[in-house]
C-alpha cells in the first residue's frame, strides 16, 4: 500500500487531536484513504509544553522549513489560528507545493479571496471543513450534497461558547457574568471571550457560509451583529413565558431584494429543533428549494470533534476529492458576486421588546403610540403586577409585535428610549417562528 507523508503545523488543542488520530488510527485512515498517511513532522515553536499526545522521537520541530522544503510531504494541516503568522505560513505552504487543510475561520473570513486565488494559481487546494461547525460536516453538505438546490435560507447556532452560556443562564437562573466564569472554568470560553460573546465568531463563520451557499463575497465586518453580552436572565424567563427560548443565531435569507445576513440573539419557539440545542453544541437549519429544510446538529468545538473534521479533510485531499471540489466550488472567485446584499433595515421580522417603565398611568399609551406611528402592531403584552419592592418605581414591560421592518423597529425603540417614563436601554430581539424556516 502506498504511503503519503503529511504534516501538522500548530500543536495546540486541535493539532494535538489531529496528531492523536493520525498516530492511533492508522489502519482505519488507510482503509478510507486507500493509502497510509504517515505523520512526518509536527511544527510548533514551543517544544517543551506538555500535551495529551506522545509523539515519536523526531516528529516535533520548531523549523517550518522541514515541512515546506520536503517535497515528499503532500498535505499539511495548518492549525495555528489568528491572522498572522497564519496567513504567511499558509501562503508559504501553498507555494512550496503543499495542499493545505485549515480550521481557521477568522483567516478565511478575512483573507479568503487572496488565499483561494493563490491556491488556484498554483494548482493547489485548501480544505476547510473544520472552520465552521467543528465536527458537523456542513461545508461538505452545502458544497457537495445540496448542490442540486438553490439554498433559500440558513439559520444556526454557530458558536458553542455562547450557546453554553445562554443554556446555563436559562437552566440555572444565573446572570451573564457568572455563566461566563463557569464557561471559562470548564474550558468552553477563553480568558477573553469577546469574539464569542459579541457575535464576531458567528459572523466570520456566516461570511464563509454565505460565500459557499450563495456565492456572496461579504466582508464579515459588514454583517450586522449583536452578541449575548447584554442578555439577562429576565429576558430568558419572559421568553419562556411566551413559549420561546433565546439563541444566538447566525442567519442568511435569500429574498427578492437580495441576500440578508445578520447575527443576533433570537427568540425560537420551544420544540423547534434549534430551540432544543443545549450546552456547547452547534446546529444549523438549511433550506433548499428542492430538499426543503435539513437540520444539522453536533459538537461545534472541542479537540476531537474539530480534529475529526481536519483528518477527514486530509483524507479527502490525499484521495483527490478535495482538488476536484476545490475547482468546482469557485470559492471567492474573481468574477462579480451573483447575489447582492439587501438593506438590513428592510428585513422583516416579529420582535420581542422589553422596556423598564415607570409604574404610572399613561405609559402604555405613549409606547403604543410610538409603535403605531412606525406601523408596528402589538401581538401580546406581559406586565406583571409590581412587587412590594417595585411599588412606585419602574417595572418591566414586555411586548411581542407583529411583523415589522428592522429599520422601523430600531427607530421606534430609539424614540421610546427618550420618553421620560422609560429607563433605557430597552431590549429588542427578532423572533424565529416554528411555522417558518426563515425569520418572519
């Protein structure tokens, strides 16, 4: 049986998992690849830090040239993370004749056009299944299995850290700060969790999916995003009273006006598959014009789920499937995008609104008057009797609206926040209903 030499650059959590699979599952991998994958080098600047995998003598090196200058190494898993030096290393590997597998969604979202164009010029390929959804094979599903369809929409939980935090807040009744500390203690959140909780990570992944599903070249920074860092346990309780759960969703909807993208905490009706995704799991509903809704669910992060996707990409690359798919996908092509982005302000949705208002007559009339002026009608209201502590002070007011535009909802909230009977900031979140697979 033929032997193909491969390498891993980056020996952190994911790199350790990839090395473990390549060393411990050689027979299984050979059966799927039709050849042996021999791990030749693992490159990392830190040669002393303990890892949870023992490498054979001579495999670990700090010298990238040993990989780049070895013509027998055909495939490299590039797993460092960040923008630089990852971008420069990936380009060097391509230019030295290697096909590359990466899990770096931030790099692809930022420099995808440059990297993919260079790979095409050199006749090389970049595989990136692990960049979105961890162990969920969503890239292969959209890029291969669903290609008979025009993707109409996709909505998903693409950040396991945020989903763990929201789940803990809902199930334990703790506030955001305490849930973050627990996520950090368990290793689900970084010391600085900003990119996870402010929607950046989900927006970067959504930009990749938008390119794959719709051919839309979208700078991830341009995607409207709201994180969970201002979410409160009170909103989770009120959503539950209304029959919903709150999830940080990344959504793309193809409309007559173009493609609408956003990341936002969203109310999802209880019982709907996305609403039942708990803990550090990811999930995605993809709607195709022929297949209808398809649901994907699994661990979206972690050492072995992500390593599973990386090694699968390495196998596909060795077999030759990646090279064929890479040419056909035309990710980030030089030609103009076939779909344009529509104005986010025109997006139609129902909304959950929460205000902190004075407990006195006439408040509801003022708020309803402003909503009416912006053509926003009310579907339901929650206003509990004030507790003894709240008597004579402010109380929460929760309103569910009928369908309205994003622009109208935003202007109405800004105007309401100026009322002397309202204590800003008010809360606004869109609603994803069970009766539809796109935000109404």
